[in-house]
C-alpha cells in the first residue's frame, strides 16, 4: 500500500501551504502539508460535520483523526468553554494541529498522539467527532466506533461523517448495533452525518 495520511510517519516530501475556511461566521486559516488528509482545503464532509455538530457549553469533546485540526479547532472556538482533545496517529498532522490551534487562538484544545482513542481510553467525553479514515479499512473505522462507545459518558454522542458510496449504510448498521439511538442529522453532496447517542 502506498503512503497515505493514516500512518504515523508520512514519507512524502513536505509541501506546506496556507488554506482559509469560513464557516458559521468564523474565518480561520490553517497550515497544511503533504501526507495529511484534505491538505488543499477543508473537505465538504468535515464542513458539514462542523455545521451540524451540537454540544452543551462546558462539554468535553474528542476529535478522532483530527488531521491538521479544522474540526476540533472550529468546535473549540464555537463552544469556547469546552475542552477539545484532538487525536491522530500521524505525527505530521499532530504538529500542524498544534500549530493551527495556536494560529487561530484556540486555547481550549490539547493535541495528543493516539491510534483511535487509545491514549484517552480511561477518560470520559460528552461528545466525540470523527471524519474516519475510510482508506484504512472498515475494521479500523468500526474500531473507532467501538472505542468511542467505551469513552462516551451515558447520554453522550458520537458524530460521524461518511460518504454514502464509501460505506455509510454499513457504518450506520454498526452504530445501530452498539448505540441506544442513531439519527441521520444531514445528507448533502453524497455525505451523511450520523449522531449516535449512548
């Protein structure tokens, strides 16, 4: 398999660039690089997830597979008294996420190296968000769902964006086998947003 973003140490040459995004009245700038997901701009699935996400003030939120950080940083700024934990196994992505959090003055985030939720499996969260690494395979995606169910407090929600043609129906079935309630919160341009409530 060729080198891609779901790896600890991308082998591709660096190609740092600045991108800009505006969602929900917030204009943010992000540094991206080769070897991270959607480096040329905020992908439509992540944007839809950011727009649909809801959580109470003061929530403990985890962003699994945070990449260079757009989802977690947007949520941290939208809910400024939240505590957002951004997780990724890609060292290059983690460095960018930390840099971008500082760039966008998102002081209520922490960035941790983690395969899925392994680094925080002893902690509890009110909400977990993920644009899962589909290219890593169904087993990896389903493991993230399982770990999220373990890490969520009762009543907490897992928010997932997934393309219809990349396994949305099977992902929903998996979620329904584990969570008390699964709702499709949005569908747009081939993407679906699921909220799975524990």
